[in-house]
C-alpha cells in the first residue's frame, strides 16, 4: 500500500514539474524511485520509460499548444532520434554494472545543473 501511495506521489511530482519545467522522467522519477521505493538504477530507468509510454504529457502539451509554444516538426524529429537512440543506449545501459550506471547518471545531473546555473 505504501509503495502505491509513493508511486502516485512520484507521478504527481513528476507531472507537476513536467508541466512547469518540461521535465519529469529522468530528473524526478528515477531518483524518487531509487530513494523512496528502493529500486535499482536499472529498474527505475525501465519503470520510468514504461510510465512515459502513455500519453502523460498530453494535458500539459495542450496548454503549451494554446500558447503557440510547440514546434511539432522539431518534436517529430526528436521522436525519431529518441526511438533509435533509446533502443541502442538501453542495450548499453543494461550491460553496465549498476554502480557505474548510477554514477554516470549522477554526473549527468550535476553537469546539467551547473550549465543551467552558470548560463547567462
């Protein structure tokens, strides 16, 4: 029961931040599943991908669409790249040791945070 409540809370947080900042999967759901649900890095990544398969961003997309802040052509190109990139990179991720994958993910989050912090 607690796991179900935590999963809903993670979804609410990810959804709220997705609507606010355009983020959710990697930055919110994966760390939350690791720390709150005790998932491994690989299980958290796989679960995050499964959750994102559904049209979870549709409500937020509708709001951005109304404000004319969506470029569907670029989005479609990103989707094409995502399909190819996610297939091959998931194979690499599953072949890596758990600790190496978790540390690489942490480095990615720090690099992104520093770039955002110091960007002018």
